[in-house]
C-alpha cells in the first residue's frame, strides 16, 4: 500500500463529511453544522493519519501522543460549536455569504465546503508528519508540542469564559467585549486555535527528518484561513454592521490577531 491510498481514502471521507454538512445546513437553515462537522471530521482524519501504519510496526508512543492531541482538539472545538448549534445559534459568517451569493448560494456553499475538506486533508498530512517522526520518543520537541497544545486549550477556554461572562450581563447588550484577553487581541479564540496547530511542527521538526517540515502546513494554512479567509474578514464585517463605530474604535485600539497591549484611542 502506497502513501497515496490512505490519503485518498481520507480525502474521500472528508469530502463526504462536508457534503453531509452542506445537507444539514441546507435542511435546517443553521450553518453551525458546517464547522461542527468539519471539526469532528478533520479530527477523525487526523487521528487516522497519526495512527496509520507506514512500515508494519506497532503504534509508536509519538503516534499515540499526536493522536490524543488532535482528538482532544476535535472533541473540544466540535462539542463547543455543536452545543451552540443545538441552541439554535446560526453561524452568521455563512449566513452573510449566502446573502452575498444570492440565487447561486446553495451551489457555491457546496463548493466552498469541498474546499474546506481539502483544508482538512492538508491538516491531516501535517499531523501525520509529526506522528511518524522516527527519532527516539520524548525529545524536547515532544514536550514543547504538548506544552503549546495545552496552552492553546487553556487560552481558548479562558477567552470563551470571558466572552460568555460579558454576554451574560444585560448591560453589555450591543457593546463590544474588551475584557481580559479580548483587550489584547480582537480574536483570542482564533489566535489560540492557530497556536494549538504549532504543536505539530514542534513535534516533527528535525534536520534529519525532512518530511517533518510538512507539519508547518498546519499553522500556515490555519493562519491564512483565520486571518485572511473564513475567520477574521467575515466576522469583522458582521461586527461592523452590528456594532458600528464602537467596533471601529475597538479595531483602532486592539490588534486583530497577535496579542499585544491596547493602543490609546485617538484624541478628538
């Protein structure tokens, strides 16, 4: 069996999963199913890529470590989005895209989700590159990767809790959250999502293991998607429509992605 066979199977599985996500979103009118399915499907593909045998040997400890990391990522993110979807919260990014696409929205959404399936496949390749690093287990990179992953999970959980606390106060209705981590970056959830994918290059990287450089696909791809494609641009377009000048002032004070100290508002 060549490498092409298992990855072709993963590609087919991801494509079918995102076709099912399209069907669920079309049938229910709730686009939260898109990222719910993508999170679970990409996590499953990552686990398979980490554990698939490449030389007939039993699972190595590094394969198990990487499989656990990607499974935890998938379970946390997928379940978080699933809970929001089951409560009836639509994903306004996709709803806005449908309005922009007009009569062709259904077909264009289907094609868009197939592109997301390809993104999931690229992430699975990056996970496999880390999992199959043949060097002795528990190097410094393994510890660094685990630490980056745990920091990302903790940071995302703190950001989610801070936002939920802000939204639970009726006095904050219509306001922009700048509490805690949200005062250092406008999208701490996206930043920590990206940071978690840095775990795999840390685990994979070695000058004696050139395939390990493929692990950089994960953070590079996630940065492009989050900062320039399906993350920040549509989210901020919606926030500008719903929060107006309050969000413009927030944009001036706080970095979009990289955490940093807030800037002073311009004097009038």
